[in-house]
């Protein structure tokens, strides 16, 4: 609704009805509903002139409508943040509300990170989620991403391969791209070390991480690599990236059965039953 629409609507809402008639007092029109003036006198160039104004109930209505508009704009802004920030659509539903409670200790840490986000951001504290495949690292990271986005914080959740592909697709604008990532208060890189990369691409990924380091902006990284590998990489090509990550991120270990394998086995069981007796 535009401004004129709001004013029209307000005027209608405050029209005198059978229950409350507007009346005049000391020459000014008074609202019969709230008994405050709908007119005021202002001195213009030495003469007193009468102008229409909002009575108490009209201005309350006006404020309520403004608040409604603000809330809708905020809702739309958060929708845009989520579309831009969470590149894998399926992660949009990975929230604390949808947690199945299998990793209570870890999820408690994720929630604490969110609740103390201001402090985490100020002190540039990131997380390194490491451990075996299928132990809930990506779920942990996505819950943080969704929680912060819901509160209007710009977060980008992407993965190592997607980042390198995005950089590869650019010719000269790589620095611009790296700079554009600064607009995200939190950067989450899923699946670090998942694929062998060329020296050049590793250099670019290093630049991204280094840029966050220099700007004091936090980073969350997930990896299936053991912490010992991050601390002492067997391939020297990765050492610059890993040592920055160690400087910026607090390691959190994930262990337990492979959830993906469990889900796959359940599906397999179902399929077996379906085809049994054929
Ligand atoms: Zn009124």
C-alpha cells in the first residue's frame, strides 16, 4: 500500500459513526472517538491558519500500519538473504526446529554460537567442523546459517568446489568477486579439501579466506579431513589455507555412525521389501 492509500484508509477508519460524532471545541474539530483534535492552528507568515491533523486514534492506526509495512519489508529482505545466501535449496530446511536430537552436545554448541553471535562476530571467531562423513557437520552449519539469516544477518553458505567454480568462471573480476563476499557477515565453506585443486585455484581460495582474516569477519569450515591433516598438511600446497583456518576457527570434532549410510540402508531395506516375492 502506498502512502496515499494509507491516509485514505485512515480517514475512512476515523469517519464519524453513530457511536461517536466529531464535534467542535474552541473552534477546532475534535474526534468523537478519542476526543483529541483533528485540526490545529499554525501561524503562517503572521496569520493564524487552521490545518487538518491526525487525532490520537488516527496516529495510532498510522503507526500500526507503518509497523506492518516494516515487518513485511523485513520478511521480504530475509527471503532475499536466504535465496542469495544458501545456495543449496535443501539446506533451507536444516534448522534447529528440524533437529532430530541425535547430536545434542554438538547442536548445543551451534545454538550457543548463534546466541552469542554479536560477540563471535566482533572477535572474529569462526568454527572448524571436522570429522567423518555423515556425522552432521553440514547440518550444524546450515542451522547456524538459517538462524542468523532469520535475524537479518547476511550469511553465505557455499562449498569449496562451488567457490572454485565461481572463480574459474570469472576472468578478470576475481578480485571484485572476492571483495563482494565481504558483504556477508558470516561465510560458511562446506566440504573443504574435497577435491584436488590447481595451484592457481588454491591461491584464489586462499585470497578469499585471507580477505576475511584481514577484515575480521568470521568463517565456518566443514571438512572430512582429520584435524592432524589440517594442522600438518601432507600436501604443502594446502598449508597456507589451512594455517589461516586454524588461526580463525575453533575446531569442533564430529564422530558417530555415517548418517547418510544409515539413510541409504533404510531405503535399501524398503526397496528390498517392495521387490520381495517377485
Ligand atoms: Zn480519533
